[in-house]
């Protein structure tokens, strides 16, 4: 059985200026990493973190690093974590 992934990419960049932290595992098959790349590319004030050697549980597999990244991100004003 062949697995097909469809990625919808808008040609328009989002006008949202809210800072957004986008985090994902490099080998996530539930939320493919390309979706995080696309999302961050369309948000002008996004910070993208891809955790190596991890899948859908990247936030648990790299809990210490993730906690540090979120803390640093939230220290900035108007931060939003997705």
C-alpha cells in the first residue's frame, strides 16, 4: 500500500505578526515535518525548531531542550506557542 501525503501550500504569506514557536520531530509521521516547515515559512515572525532523531514524541524525547526553548521564547513579549 502506497502512502500519499498532500500538502496544501498557500501562495499568500500570512499577515499575522504574532511571534509563533513551531516545534516538531525530524521523523514525525503523524504531523509530517514538511508541514512545520511550510507553516513557519508562511508566518513572518515564526521560530522553527526541528528536533533530530525524534518522531511525534519529540517534545518528550528532547524534554530538556524543549523546556529551554519554550522558556527563552516566552521571555519575549507577545509570544505564542503552537
